[in-house]
C-alpha cells in the first residue's frame, strides 16, 4: 500500500501496520531464504476497486526471481492481461468472483484456469458454515463456500485461496478444521491457506493437511520465525 509493505488486522484499513522495508528487497530476501512463491496484495487496489500498484508488483516479480501471484482491485480483463504479460504467474480474483461469476469463468476459459486463483474470504455463520464475503470483507454473500465452489468446479477451477477473516492478522492460529473440510470435499482443487499463522506449530498443523500453499505474512515481518524455519519444520 502506498508503495510499501503493509499488514492489516482482520482486513481493517484503520488497523494498519506499516513496515520499514522496501518491497523488492523483502522479496529478494524471501527468495534467498528458499521461498519459491510470493503472494502480493494491492491494498490500494482492494480499497479503491482499481489496480494501483500493478507496476510495482511486476517489478517485484522481475527483480526477485520469485513466482508471484497477486490480486487487489482487479475488475477488468486488461488488468489481468497486463499482469500476466508482465510476468505474474497467477492473478487472484476476490470480490468479482462472487459478484460476476460468469465473467470470471470466461476469463478462466480464455486465459487458462491455472492462471486464475479465487480468493474466498469467509465468515463462519452461527451453524459453522463458511460464507464468502466481498468488498473488503464488508458484505457477506447469500451463497455458502460450498455452493460457490460447486459452481466454479464445473468451469475447471484449479486453485483457491481461503481466509477465515476472524483469524487474519491475529497470529492466533489458522482454521484447520475449515481447511480439512475443504480438502475432504474438493480433493482435486489446489488449496492455499491464509490467515492466522503466528508460530511454527501453526505451520506444522497446516502442513499436515498437505495444502498447495500456506500464506505467511505478519509472522515473518515481526520475526516470529524465519522463512527457512517455515520451509523445513
């Protein structure tokens, strides 16, 4: 956000932590530590519904040597094409996946399903059923996570990124039960977990599920453990 490294608490722009670190140098450090993939969110884009940090993110990918997936504020096909043509490996689609599934499915068909990641940020209802939210987690949809995934699976969906927003930025542990349920229901879909990781034990509990990836942010910035430790634990 604003060209710098930022973390939010539970997605709240009013609870923002700025880190005194150059994003390109941070990415190079992750690469040197053994990381292969980097997940980058354009928070200006997410807030203002228009991709604003695309050039910086493309520069991060080119200069770090990491495979990069990114999202935030992507609303138009030309945004996706610009990122992919600039060297981004996968584009993450969030709110739009809920608001305009027909268009997102067309993008998957046109660009290749492997180039699109659906980011589904969920709240658990009183019955423990996950419901995706949109527009900076302000709006909860009327379809459950299971209904959304069933719909997209028919379009060849390959990769999803699921965040329990009550766990995000808290460092208190991930919703392992939710990810276990997703893996059981949709074994053919690659699952990336996000939110809540604060200790190596949290990493180990997620690794036991054999996910496609585990997103770790705040814990690294705040030196709870290193990238090397997360990879080898």
